[in-house]
């Protein structure tokens, strides 16, 4: 009895210490469990496809470069000195010009050779100009109503473009540089995180589309269209049509990307990438018949049919054609 009383008395005297010790232990346990199951939440990778094409569009609305490998950066794909959609055709007062207004832009291809950019288009001599022209003016430009800047690419480019497009307007070309203020994606479409930025793309740094989705569309058309019509950055094969709509987070090599929203389609899809002719009908009319958004998303997409998915880049790296595409789940 004396021993029991002694122990109880000691416990009573040090009750606070015991409680503090137990409490601290519980807190540490909670932190460890939180780290294990939240911070280091195990992820599961399930292969859902294979990268079949990487397409870089240096000039907005220009012809794509089909490449075997590309850096995937926060603001899109990069290949050598060329970055995706970081050159833009504008009017003299800085308003953007795309294939919607000038369909023949889709036939204009930009490549890089050393420290020069090269412009090629049907019935035009190749034009080479310096990639960097720091003494040229910086123009204030407007892209879908948003302010942005671009370094003017010079009078020689302006004359070449104006002659090619055969318009009564004068056209210029500008180049986005890293120090310039970018457009915030969240101001373009509200589902984007506030820290995401783009230069001249419509909304997102990466657009992904599967070959199967294009094949599904072709079963409904009188004349087939190609993936090039929809201007994606990444094309995926070995999957079912529209399965990309459900890939909320993906990994390709070391690159991780997160889906933000579907890509709403416009009249630009009716420009034939092989001829530069706009029909203003197909495949847009057919897409409108079966690819409308859920009624709850009407304020976001309105009547635009959905085809392809916009992704943001969570972890940068290098992409290769032939790499497996994994869906990430937790």
C-alpha cells in the first residue's frame, strides 16, 4: 500500500509534466502522420498513352514545327532559340493579327539558324533577320483585349509580311522577351491559378490533344482533318477518344502538368493548315453538335465546343516523342 501511495503521490506532483509529455508526443505523432500522408502522399502512376508528336508554334498562328524533343517550361515549349508563341503579327497600332483575320498566316513557317530567325512562306523568298535586335523599339500590343509588349522585329520583316499577306494594311512582327510583363492566365479564364502567365498564347502554356479524339471527329466529317488543324503542343496516341478530358494531373518523363480546363474552339479551326483557306464551317459546326460543355460551365465556355485540354506546368523538364504519358492519382 505504501508503494502504491508513493507512486500516486509522485504522479500527482508531476501531473503537469506528464500531460505536457503526452501532449508533445501526440503532436509529434500528428506531424509525422501529416507529413507521411499529406506532404509525402504516395502517388500512383498509370500509363494512359504515348507522346506521338511535339508541335512548336514560334509565331502565333504560324505553321508548326514538328520536333522530336523539347524543353517544357512554365510558359510553354522551347526548342533551341525558339519558344512557343513568343512572336506575334500585329497592325501598326499594336493589335494582334491571327489566322482568324489572315488565314494565310498558317502557311508561314519560322525557324532558327544560328542567331537568326528565318521566315518562309509560299511564293516568297526566305527572309533571315537577327534573332535579337535590342536597339529596335518596344511596341505596346493588345492580345484579346489585354495589354502586353513586344520588341519590333524591324522594317524588313514588316515589308516582307505586308507583301505576303497582300493586304491594304501594314503589318509588323514583335518578339516577347523575358523581362517584359506577361499576361495573367487567370484574367483570361478564371479557372487558372493567379501565378500562371503566358505571352501570346490564347490562355495556357500547353494544349494537349489525343489522336483518338481527332479520329473520332473524322468519323463524323465528310472530309478528314488532321491534328495540325487544332494546333496542340502535345499529341498523345494509344488512348481512347477524349480520355484526355479525365487526366487531371499527368507526368511525362520528369515533367508534371496539371489540367485546368478544356479548350473552347472557334472559327480558327475552319482554316485548312495545308491551303490557308478558311471555310467558316467545318469542323466547327460538327464539333458544336456533340462537344458542348456541361450546362454548369456555360458562363465559361458559352457556345464554344470543347476539343483538347489546357495544362499548366508544375514541374519543368524535357519531353521526348515516344515517351509514355502517365496519369497521376493519389
